[in-house]
């Protein structure tokens, strides 16, 4: 493998409500083994296990993931030579999606959805610029995303 060539390991992260679950489902449908919200401390042993050798693997990592920090995600991506994919969406669309589903934003706690979105930007924006691929789902339907 060339020095800059990435493994067939995909770390999927991004903003809550942007479509990470849909990206993971599409990858699974294409034959990639998928793990969602997998603890970061277990990612490396998973990848290095014999069962995982020569398999394409996608792992969903978000702010709810045990051991999550932008730094730990970057370190994991670098250590595994994985492709880091960041799923994003316009803030107004994120707000609409949370309002429609009546789900609480994971970083909002007892605050507004907007406050959760803002907190997530503060946490993740520097990770977004480090991604190998950014997928903007603002105008995509689930079918477009697949």
C-alpha cells in the first residue's frame, strides 16, 4: 500500500441530524460491514481482529459515542489510515429535522435545538475541515443520498 493510500476503513462522523445513519445504511447496503456508535476504545481491536482482515468496514462515530472527542476521532483515523467522512447539513435544515421528528438534540440537554446545534459546531467544526470527504445532505432526500 502506498504511503498516502487509505485502508478500506471508513469513519463516519458529522452533525446530529445530518444523515449519518442514512450514510451508514447506504454503505451497509453496498456490502460494507457497518458499526454504529461503536466505543472508540474498541475500534482498533475490531479492525485488527482476524475476522476484520481484508474487509471494508464503516464505523459511525458521533458526540454520543463513548470516548468521543474530535482529537480522539482524528487520532483513530490517522492510526488506522482510515478515511474520515463528515456528514453535514445547513443549520436551518437541521433545526427543521429535529423539530419534525420531535427529537432532542444530543447536546441541547435542557436547552433549545438551536443551542445544541451551536454547541456541536463549536465542538466539530475543526474536525470537519480535516475530513477526507464532506457530504452535505441539505438538499438530499434519503434516496438521493444512497
